[in-house]
C-alpha cells in the first residue's frame, strides 16, 4: 500500500513519522523565513508552526518494514500489508452428535424425534 502526503517546505529532520499496524502518525514543524532588503528598508517574514496528523489505515500493515522517501515536499510511505490469517476450518466430529441423537430417540430426552 502506498501513502502519499504533501508536506511542502518541511525537511526530513523536522519530521517525525510513526507507524502502527492500524495508523500512521506524522508530526513536524514548518519553518519559513524570507528576507528582502533595499537601500531604504529591510523586510523580513517568519512563519513557524507545529502540525500533527494521524491517518487511520484501511488494513493492518507490517509496521516494522515500512519504507519512506521525502522528495520535493512529498512524503511517500510504502506500507506492506500484514498477511491476514486465513479463515480456520474446524472439522465437526459427527460420532458424538450421533450418540446424542440416539440417546434422545431412546426416550432419555424430552424431544420428539423428527
């Protein structure tokens, strides 16, 4: 499964990505600084802010084998799916069921035979 997240202007050192089997948590900090200077004035802009996002996953993943890539402001997580346990099939022992029916038919139970 691939998860793509746009995070423009955030460097890898400012990100904290945690993956459980059920969700991905992404936390980080935006840092933006702009300086312009002319002969008569200096103009500076600063913008800082923390963010956190938790994304629930539609299926369980193998959180220990996640691969991440951050390029041009896009974080791509490769999340291998957890192999689901195949549905278990149980064999019913009919020998015990037959002896219970014979006991009921012999008159030891209160149910009429069908």
